[in-house]
């Protein structure tokens, strides 16, 4: 066995072991094919990882039936599981890493792991029901139905809603204040003297996205401004930089540069927006200022580096830990708060006299 295969098999073993700690004994585990698809590994790597799990007494392979979880050890540590879709998102990875870091400061007290569900949300509720945990950090899929929400709230485990705008009494959640993202973007542009604004809708519509958009427009209108709204027509699964480039290019060809500051729905799609502005002969930030949303690390590599409104990952982790401490002490997680942060780089210019 090559060193590369051995290393990847060990890594996969550790990833699967973390998920096994959160699944009830007797439940069916992933099939070999599912592991290969979800973790993007070869059959040989999957075989080796499953062999290690079998030798550790954590799974049982039953011929013609499947792979089942046999490890059901009662842990003294308070178990926290992050449950989100398997789409490779830098944003959610940042959330996970921040929580893992803050809970990892007390390894004898807390255990943290991640469990994934398919991007289309298939069997999401059933997978969540099978998780063994004291608290589940739940990032809901798009389009949850009312009946599914009822099932979630009836579960005997604490479900903490993340990355959404649920903030009602009786619901455990971390409120990321999506409305403040749009308000912060508008305020930053207006504070820097921009009176002709544009809004590039470059992400699939969701409740959080709606909050970001409407709050940007509301704050602009309160200041007597009416931003140009440019809809890229992005749907779930589309490549937003390409569509952002096409939509903004079409707007510029038809209307010209009728704005001096533009808010782009995501840092990812801002890449397409910057290219469209450059293709039209506009310089950023000399001619047009651009502000994004997301706080992605890649924004520092753009030309110029992108000013952005970012989710507060450290604040989110601190809110989670405070809620988990309350839970472990016999209380409720409750409603916690993690307002966004403005990250100023070089893509917004102050044009005040």
C-alpha cells in the first residue's frame, strides 16, 4: 500500500469515526459506494477505512444487508454535532472550524463532530433523527416544509437552527442577523459618499438572502436613494460568477455605469462582477466601488482585494459555547446572537468632498 493511500485511508477513517460517534447503534451506515461518492475517494481507500472501523469494533458488515453501526458507547462528554449539507461551502467550514476550536479548548468536557446530508435535502429529517447528540447545530436545506419543521421541533434532542432567521420564543437558534448584512453594506457605501447605488442579486433566493436584499434597499431608501436592482437569475446549483458577469455586463451595455457603488450578494459572484466592470473599462474603486458578502479568504486575492460583510465566525462559536454551557448545566440553549462584521479592504473608495 502506497503512503498516499495509507494516509488518505487513515484520514477517511477518522472522518467516519467522528460521524459514527453521533449515530445510534444498530442503524445502517453509509454504503461503500456512498462513501466513495461523498468523500471522493477510490474503492481501495474506502475498503481500508472500513476495515479499520471494523477492527475497531465500530461497524459490522452484514453480507447482502449492508454496513451497520455497532458502537454505542455512552460518552461522558457533552456531544455537539454540526449537521449540514454535503455541498463544499467555505462559509459552513469556517463555522465548523470555529466551533471545533472553541469546544476543543475543553476536550474532556465536549465532543464535536460533523454529519452531512445530501445537497438536495433528501432524507434530511430521517438522518437528523438518527444522530446521537446532546445538541445538533442544524443548517436547514432550502424549502423545508411545515410538517418537517414540526417533526424537528418534536424531537427529544436540542436542535439549534443556524444560518437562518428563526428567532421566535421557544426556538433554539443562533441569529446571524442577515438583515444587518444588507444594512451594513448600504451604510458603508453611503458613508463613503455614494449616492448612486446598485444591488446585484447573484445568489439563490432564501429567507436569509431576502433579508439581506430588503434591508439594503430599505436603508438606501431611508436615505433618499433608489438602487438599481440587477437580477442574475441564479438558481440553486448554478455557477454564480459566470451569471454575475453576464447580468452586470448586460446592464452596463444597456444603461451604462448608472451607479458608483454596488453590493454583490456573495464574495464568490463578486469575481464575475469585477470582471464585468473591467471589461466595460471601469476601474475599481476609482470609478465604481464594490462590496461583497461572505468574508471568504479568496477575497484578499481579488484585484483589488474585496471589501465584504462577513458572518462573525468567532462570535458564532462563542454563542454556541455559551448555549452549550447552559444546556449542560440543565438549562436551555435559547436564542443567541452573532452580528456580522465589516471587513474593509481596497474595493470601496471614499468619494466624499
